[in-house]
C-alpha cells in the first residue's frame, strides 16, 4: 500500500438541513419522501372497501322530513301561552319520542313487520318446519357468534315476543333519525334492500309520530282541564269562605267602625295636652305652697317682694283679699292664702287623675280599633287575591276547553318519503373515501412510528460520526430513470449538468485534493457496507468524471459474486473478465480490458470462474494486475463487493490508495456504516471519504435555494 499519510482535512459540503427542530416543513418533507408507504395502505383499504361494496347487496334510502312546532312539545304553561319559540328542551323531547321503543313498536304493528320473511327468520326458508323454535334460537345464537341465550330466557319467551324482537332489531338497524343543525327539521331515513319498503318505513315513522303526539296532546289537555276545573271549584269555595269571614268579622264589634279610629286618636291627643297643662299647674301650686311655708317660718324674709315676683302668689292674694295687701298685714293673711293654695292644688290633683283615666280608656279603644282594622284589611286582601286567582283560573279553563277541540300534534310533515329510484351510490362512495382516508392515516402513523425508531443515516453529521471519515460528500440521487437502463446515456452527456454529477465532481475534487502525490497511477476503492447502496453507480460516475478531465481511467469490477457492470454498460451477459485473468495461466491486462469509447474509460468486467472469489483476489496474479494497471492508467477505480456481506473486500482494500465508503440516505443503518468504517480502519485504510448517496438537500438548498432554481442555473 502507498505509504503516503493523509493531510488533516475536514470537508463538509453541506450543513445539515435536518439539524433544525422538527416543524411543519420537516414533517411535510418526511411524509412526501414516504408518499408510497402512505399511499399503499390507502389504496389497499379503498380497494378492499370497493370490493366489499360491490359484493354487498344494493340498498335504498328513503327520507321523510317533519318540522317541529310548539304544539304540545312543552307542558301547558299559564304564562307565555302565545309564545311560538321552540326551546332546546322541547326539541330534545321530540327526538326522545322519535327514538323511543314505543314508537318503534307502533311502526312494527303498522307495517306488520313480524310477518315479513325477510325480517323474521322464523318465517324464512332456513327455518325447518317442525323444529322447536327454542332449539332453533339456541343454535342460531351460536351460529351468529353471539353469546348463548340463557335457558331461563328461552323458557320464558314465546314465539310472538321473539318475532317482535327480531322486527325491532331490524328496524333499529335500518332507520336513522337526525335533526338538521340550527333548525326544527327532523329527517327520518330508512335504508333497506327494497325501495318501496324504505319509503313505507320512513312514512310510517312520521305518521305514527304525529298520531302519538296528537293523542298525547289531547291527553295532556284533558288532564290539565280536569286539574284546572278542580282548582276552580276549590277557589270558588274559598272565595265564599273569605267573604263570609269578612262579614262575620265586621259584625263582631258593633261599637267599632273603620271610621272611628281617627276621632279617637284626635280625642286622645287633646286629653294629652290638657293633662300636660294640669301637671304644670300642679307643679306651680306646689311651688307656691313651698314659698308660703318659707315666709311663715322665716319672719326676716320680705314677703312683699316674693309675692310681687310670683304671679301665682299675686293671683291668690287678689282672690283672698280682693287686691294687694299691705306689707304689714301680709303675714297675718298668709294662712288664708295658704288655704286657698291648698284648695287649688287639690282641684289640680283631681283633674290630673280624671284626665289620666280618660286617656287610658281612649288608648284601649284605639288599640282595639287598630286591631280590628288590621284584621279587616287582611281579610279584604285575602279575599281580593283569592278572587283574582279564581278569575284567572276560570279564564284559563275556558281557554283549555276551547283548545281541546283544535289541538295539533306539535309537528307537520314537511316532505313525505318518496320511493327511491337508485341505490345508495353516495353511501358506497363515502365508504370508499373513508377507507382511503383511514389508509392515509394508517400509512402516516406507520411512517411517523418508523421515523421515531429510525437508526438509518439521515444527516451528514450522522454519516460523519458513524464513519469517522475526514471528508463527507453529499450526492443527490440520479433522477433520469433507472440507472441500469439509462446510465450510459446519462453519463455520455457532454456536460452532465445535474445535481448528481455536481456531487460526483465534488467527490472527484476531494479525492484529488486529499490523495498522495502523483507517482504513477492512483488506485481508488469504492466500498459499501451492504448491497444496493449506490456503490456501483458512484464507481461508474467517478470513472466518467476523471475521464472527462483527460485522465486515463480503468474501472475494475471486483464484485465477483454479484456483478452488475456488464449489464449496465453493455446490456449483455457475463463474459470474459477479471476472474478469467486470475486463473492458473496468466493473461495480459490488455486482453481483459474492454474499451468504452462513449464513456472515455476502460473497464474490466468480473468474468466467470468456478474458484472462490476470495482466493482469486488474494492471489499474486491480482496484485500483479493492479500494479500493471497502476503503471498504465492515471486512475484505477475498484468497484468492490459489500464489506459486511463477504470477505472479498479485505483483499481489495490492501491495494487501494484511497477509499470511498458509500452509504445511501435513509437506507444504510448507522451500525452498518460504523462497522464497515471500523473494518476499513482495521485493514489499515486511513484515507476514507464518506459519500451520502441520494441526499435530499444539497448545494445551497439549506439556505432557501429551490431545486428548480439550481437546475435553471445549471442550464443557463
């Protein structure tokens, strides 16, 4: 092996577009790359649904439409009788009635479904005459994958009950009742194998609902009328009792009237004023007596001055003496004046007592009169309230009596069901579409689950970490048809303007830059860990690229076990080649080389042999062939077998100056790349350039440049 040591080179021709956090764009790219995996389950499920639909019998759907009105959907109200608005509770009540078992039973009886052989298996041809229907029921439940019917149920059931149960189950599966959102319209759909029967079932549901609602309405009105009539009778008796109680209460106190209370209150106020005056007079008289006693007990006091200062003493002096008394005679007349004051005081005491007694009597009469008025007013209010309720109830009773003759069903048939002329095409299409959408969801779920557990090479950094290569090159997929069919035409283009060939040129420049100095030809080995990772395509394209630069190039197919270059480049069968030249009898290099004038390089195909390929590649003849090729050609490119599959590549790596490790995007497992690179290093291969084939984004696309923009740039 060449002793040249590689330079310290770290080449990255693209930043990882996938290193950014996953968003909608990354999710879309992921789903788009796996569109076949997503479409396959969708197509399979839709085909299966289409097969099931075509195998199933034709069904016909008939629709009857009814519109709900106020009617009797709400319980009769005293308030809001004229309101026409339909509440959500009323609509829910109507839907409950439409889906009730009692209405279904009426439909069964109306159409006599229990005697329909299609519905009642007891009347069908599969039911053997003379067979006990209980034994048949037990065997039928077992044959239909249902749980066994308990013995007590079979013993207690009868044939009529069983037939009706079959009819109800068939009716429940064949009908659907839905409300149009935001409206009072209810649609009754019936789907059967008979168009006439479908229309009959839908119309029977609508008609039975109207009859049920009408009878229910009449029962409700009659019930309300009876209850209200009883209420009116009770109120009438109560009004009479209140009138009698008011009359008896008014005659219970003949001395008290509703008009006497103000007079009594006025009299009481006058007496209170007089009592206050009498109390003040008594207080003044007691004061005057106290002054007279003071003058009698104290001769030194000036009696004349005190008499002049007190008007009450002056009044008494005048009453006793007929006028003012001289100061010398005043003391002698004090006993007379005192007697007069005591007399007036006694009169004032008697007057106060009389007034107090009169005021107490008036207060008692006022309380009695007030209680009488309150009780009387309460009886009047009670009588008035009872009378109003009685009049209202009586008026409502009259209204109900009138309404009982014109009550409606609370609904109208908006459109009766017509006999359908075509089977349910829309339902079949819907089933296929649902199956297709379900398949898309399953495919997407599979892709996302696979992505979450994906350990394959998805990014340039993944390949760099796994391989430990000093240079990583991204190479997009060759997109001009299947390469084994169109490769020769593609690589023979004069310019080769495509994203793939730009990647090949990048690989070529990396090899030239990092390779040993030119002292003879350079041998480049193109390896891969597993088969079908793009190794042979890269080998041919790389040989073509060196040849376009004017170098002499020899491409040797060393994959002796599963050669493909002879089919790719010549479209022929395997003929004379490398294995023939490595036999016991030496063959000249010129005899093995096949010139490719269109491609401008020479090729040695694998050839045929019965010996082991590993033994042939380890022989001296192979080493001599490589040495001779190194002398005659500038570049010798070795298309090798997979490293991890056969041991042949170990012999080839010893003769190569540079190694190219090819891994395919989203195909090559990380562990396979890691093991292949480790094996190359163990063989002493220090110069490894990793190639990420079929990379989705290269050459500036991570910076927002569209692939079409790059293509237009290349063609400009």
